C-alpha cells in the first residue's frame, strides 16, 4: 500500500471540545504519524503520514469529530510521503 502525507484544516466548533485528542486517538489506532494543533483562527490543523487507505479513514473521522464538536468544513490535500514523524502528537 502506498504511503502519503495528508494536510488538513478543520473548521467549526473544533477547539476546546477535545478535538485534538479525538484525532490523536484515531490516528494512533490507524498507525498514522504526524501531529494535530489548534490554529489562531479557531480551526484545527493536521499533518499526518501513513498508508493512503488509513489517511482516507482519518479524513472521515475529521469530518465527524467528537460528539462535543461541530465540524462545518474540512479541507485537505494529499502529497508525497516524507517519513518525517515517528509518532502522532498533539501540539
């Protein structure tokens, strides 16, 4: 299976609702490396690397979010795998 890099921005009520830890849990479950962080504009930013199929599953999780969140929009791009990370972290 081909490995890729995902960059995503999630918009809505996604800060202060456990969204980053929701992403952390699901990314680790899928064997994905990278990080998730809050952005000054109220969105959440994700950089993730892993198998294409697992990144697509992560995007579905991002679109849903935890129950306490309200996801209005997810934008993302897939690009070349860089092998930059050894784990998934929250910043």
